[in-house]
């Protein structure tokens, strides 16, 4: 009998804590603290961003190849989503044009590689049976399927494919056909007829059919093909759905997205489906599908709009841990519309704000546990902006009922007291600030004259403010992060009291509109850099606790939200170490919450005997 040492070159280790290195994958150890034998398995899947499509595309285009050498063809593009013939190739980083199909179509099936693909059936005028073969240079029309259909499943290769299910428009089909490189032959039908089906399989003799539309509703039913017959699997998908994206083999498949609109992801081990702990970054349906269970590419699709984003699924021993909020010490003075500064959740500053009875000049410093009073500002005010560090902060703009009500004055804090600085060029309140005490940005706000919103940006050098470009979306009550030459502005309220999800990046001179937040909101807080920020709380149609993360390209909703939904709060720190404090629910609040950003651990498993 072979021993563990003979297999792995070492004995089973006795440890008090589980190892954290990825070298632990597949190894076995004894954890003396828990009294269990454990291992780490590479069975957890994560989604990450891939290259952006040149044009948004849905209509489930055909796909072939791998996640680093992919081809998609057909589908639907803006403005109407009509079927197209265009193809795109992917090199693992970016998409580029490839030769077009002879017949424009959407909701087709595709199999093969990037240079040896087969596309068949789909929606054109109105449903198609035609088949096209690709050699890496051009598409050639070959023999058609026996049954014209759309939204069918596909499996196999360019010379040994299988097509099954689909919509007959009207009606639903269970028909199955096998391709031998020259012609299609009818084979026994699926046990459950369905359209908008998922399909997987490396050959035309070992395929998997799952999910789809059975007429009145989506199904999770799963069937296996052995080259002769379809067999019902005892269990199906955990989330019944149609028009999602899937692929892989008969023993290792994936299902992602679908209708009802979902980002849920499941993996198949040859016997049963397992829900992956994390789903797509953007819930979608009708996207492309290329690759294997361990490296799967999903380009495009439809959410509330057609999408141009691509997501990549990879399996790893590394498990992502979502960011989370925990309770901290309360402010001494409950307040909202306050300002903030600070580098982390253990070093923050709160100043100014509205206590309810009056606007305040009070300053408090946070050490990770409790708040301590600091020197008061020279001018009490709320709706004020702030930036910098706990011991080198800057406060500017704001509002106070005493004349003038809208402020342009600036104050600098040295950790003990405030001193006057240069005045803003435009007095305003409800603005946002980011940067440092000697290199700050003042962004947007309300100048008090029609239309009561400005997009003006000003830059501070430690003594004077100068003009620095205008936001593309003028707004107030927004949040910001980053530096004077590399800033980020997000959320807020635009003309007509419309809540915004707009995001813009700043290069020191001008603003560029980039991907929007998932939740439009005003009076929110944020922290971080231009490429790694966290946004939290605010007001949509009511106060919210939602938290989102920015990776420099797109926003992702974090599953864990603030314990207390609120708006007009303070926020400081970074994407990995932030602080939320004060704000307004139905009254001013003093509570503080500490943010610990996303991290990773290993996919540990406890070994048992049976």
C-alpha cells in the first residue's frame, strides 16, 4: 500500500493553525487545535474582469475556443439588438475583429476552437437551420440541420458536434442532432423539450443539457447524453433558469447568469450541481460562453442594458472573503453633513456638521476605539468638505445660517488647532473634497444660485485655490477619493434633484466619465484611491446601507452592508481600512462602523471517515 509520504514526499504535518500558502493545495495536515485532519482544495471559483467588447452584445452569440484564445460570432448589438454576423477574437486580454458569418444570426450554438469553429441554427429570419464552418480565415456554409431552431444547446467539436433543444418560434423542441463533419443526423430527443438551454460537452457522444425554458417557466432539469440516449439526472440546477451561459464537459460543467435575472454560478462534477459562493460581478443573461469549468469566459449579455463587459471564471484554492463592517466607538456629538479626514479606520478626523439644534465647529479624532475632542474650527458649519490626515487636515466651504450663509473660507488643522487658509473661488456647500492639506481638490456642490448645482473643480496648493476643470455631470452631495492629480468623483444629486450613479476620473486637469455605480445615491461617503475605492451609505429613495467597491474599471456590490443605513455621514480611510461615522437616519446619529476590506483565505476542508 502506498503511503502519504511516498506520494507527497513528507509526513502528515501536525500544526496548531492551518497553513495559508497556496502550496497547501492537495496536502493533508493535522490541526491539533481543532483536533481534525484537514486539506485545501482548488474547487472554489471566482469571477474577474476581462477585456471590454468593442460594442455591447447580447442575443447569446456563438462561442468557441478557450478563455485565452476565444472566438464569438453573431448575437445582437445596439441600438435594436438585431442579429449581426460580426465575429470577435480574444487573446486573453483584448477583443479584436474577426471574419464575419455569412448569415447574421443570434441565439445560435457554437463549438470548436478559435481557428476551427462550427456555428449552427439561431435566429435570423426568423429561425435558422443553416450551419457554418470556420477555418481561422473565413466562414463557409455547410449542410443545414434537419430542424430549424434558436436558443439551442451545443456540444463537441467542428467535426463531431451535437445540437439539442431550442425554440421553434412558436413552440419548443427536444430534437437532438449529431454532426459528423459533413452532415447532421437525427438522434433520440431530450426527455424534456426546452428552449434557451445550457449545453456542455467535449464530443458528440458525451454531452450535458441543463436548464432552459419549458414554456411556462424556467427549469433546472439536467440530462446526460452517452452517444445513444439522453438520461435524466436525479437532481438539476439549484437555481432554475434559462438563457444563461454554460460550457465545459459532461463531468465538469458551469452555469452562470440567466433569467430570472441572476448572477448565480453553479459547477457540475458529473453527478450534481454545487452553488458557487460568489456569482457574476454583473447579473446578466444572453451573454457569450467560451471555455471550460476551470477557465470560463462570459462576454456581453443583458442586464438592464446591453453589456460590453467580459467576466472570467477561474477555479482556485484561494477563496475571496468579502469586506465587512463592525461596530466602533460613538462620536461624542451626534451630527450629519459633517466633514472628514484620515488615512485608515484607526486614524480619522470628524469636524463640523449639523447637530440638530445648530451647526457645530467641534472636532473629534478617532484612534480605532474611541473619539477624543480636538480643537474647534473657527467657523461652525455643515455641508462642509474635508480631506487630508488626522494631524494635517483641511476643511473648506459649507453652510451656516449666519451671513454669509454659504461659505468660501478654508481652515487647516495641525492635530491640535485650526488656522485660516485661502478662500475658495466659488463659495459653495454640499461639495466634496479629496487630496491632502497642501494639494486638495474641491468638487461640485451648491453655490446658492440657479441652477443651485455646480460642476466646478478647484485645486489648492496650501495657500490659494485655482480653477481645475468642470465635472461632466454637475452635482452636489457627491463623494470623492484619490489625490489632486488622480481623483475619483461618484454619486451625488444632479439638476432637478435627480439621484446620480455617475463616476468620473480626474487627471489633474479634466474629468472623464467612466463606469457608473450599481446604486445611484446622494449624500454618500467614500474612501480610497482612483483605482481602489469603497463607497457606502447615502440616499436613493430612502437611506441605504449599500457598499460598493471600485477596482479602477467597474463597481462591484459588496454582500455585506453597513449595520445602520444612513446618509450625510463622514467617511475616511482606504478601500481596505475605512471608517463610517455620524450621519442621518430619521435624526442625527453618533455611531461609528469600521470597514475591513476584501481578503482571501484557502478553501479548507475537514476530512472525515465514513
